[in-house]
C-alpha cells in the first residue's frame, strides 16, 4: 500500500513591501511521503514571495515536467516557473525557454547548489534569480509547523519577517543570478 500525502492547512497573510503585494489566502499544501517538511515550507514561502494572479503548485511527483510553482496567463503562456531545492541545469534551461520568469528557491546547501548550477550554461541564466535563506531558518520554521497553521510573511528591503504559529523568525533573502 502506497503511503498517502499529509495535508497542511495555512491561513496566510502576505505583506510584500518590495513588490507591493498584499494578500490574504487560505492554502492547503500536500506533503508527499518522499518530500521533507523543509522542502514543503520552502514551497510555501516561494508561493508567497512569487504570489500573483493564477499562481499554483504542480500536480506533484506524478507530473515531473511541470514547474513546482507556476503562474499561467489567460492565454496559457507561463509567466512564472519556480523551482525548489536543486533543479538540474537542463530543467532550468528548458524552463527559461518556456517561461517569462524563472526563479530558484534553495533551502539547504545553497552555496553548493549555486556552484553546481553555474558550472553549465543555462539559457538566460543571468536573468534567473537564485534565492536562499539564512542557515537554520527553514528548520526553525518547520519546528513550529502544525497541521493547521497561521502564517504571516512580510518582506521589506530584502529581509523576510515570518510568524508561524506564534513563532517569529527573520532571515535575509539572499539573491544571486545564475551567470
């Protein structure tokens, strides 16, 4: 019998001063048994930081060719392709040709992943932001994770201020380009 995903509920308040995005949303996020809670929380943070009309998660491991997070325009074109963790250079190369904007959010071993991604040419790599967090930030968030969550995320001048279930955390959001 295949293990089932665990669903986490989030009541989210976004105050992204850097992008002038302010939004409240209820979001259900499935954690597949093969996925870590750190990966899932990074997906949630990336969803908040990239939030826009039409944003959505992929269908999961059953759809390996889909972006982890995407925004589709009304005509079906991709305006966003966001990846979590350590995507392959081939995947990012394909993403950069398919979407107007590509972004990578890394939750662990950021320097190592960044170095790996910059070893090979990626189409428009200089336009792809690679985001990472202060070491220990994501594991600290996961320590306060419940099945039902209240999440408040603010970004101002490149710094994240998160409150997850009464736990306040701060981290700079480091941005580098895949040159």
